[in-house]
């Protein structure tokens, strides 16, 4: 299964998605903010197969994180999530066939389906 960096400043959402994806056999590395995830990816760009991130976070938001990650690994699968319409439209401006965007709240089944689609 995949090695996934999971980024969300909401601990409850982070834990729920982490448990759900681990139940599918994925190895999850959780991060409470985008800056921590970017530092880890910069140190080892091959450390994960996929990035899942909330969009709306303090310091380094999910869209900015996805842009920075794209500079390190342009073909990394990225799933961005947000409950804010304005944030979703910002994410839609990112152009990549390895990117999916979903609205929150999203069911675990929806997240799993998007992960499966992105990873092939």
C-alpha cells in the first residue's frame, strides 16, 4: 500500500482520516501543519507516495503546500480538502493530472475512493 503524508490542523479530522486509511493498509505520517510536512518532504522527497492536506490552515495552507511540493516532486499524487468555497476555487487553479480536490465534510468512503483513483 501507499505511504501518505496527511496534513490537517484539526486533530479530530486528522485522526479520523488517519485511522480510516491505515485500516486500508496505508502507512500514514500525520502532520499538524503544512510547514512540518514541507520540511519532511524537502529532507526526503521520496518519503511518500501521496500528500493529503486540508486547504485552510495557518502558516502554510494546503494550496501553498501543494505548490511547493510540486516543485520538489511534480508527479506526486495530491488530494486537497476544504469546506470553504473560496479555498476550493484557489485549489482548482492548480493544474495537475495528479491532483484531486474534495469538499469537506467528506465521508471516509469518498476520501478512500479519491486515494484509490489517484494511486491507480
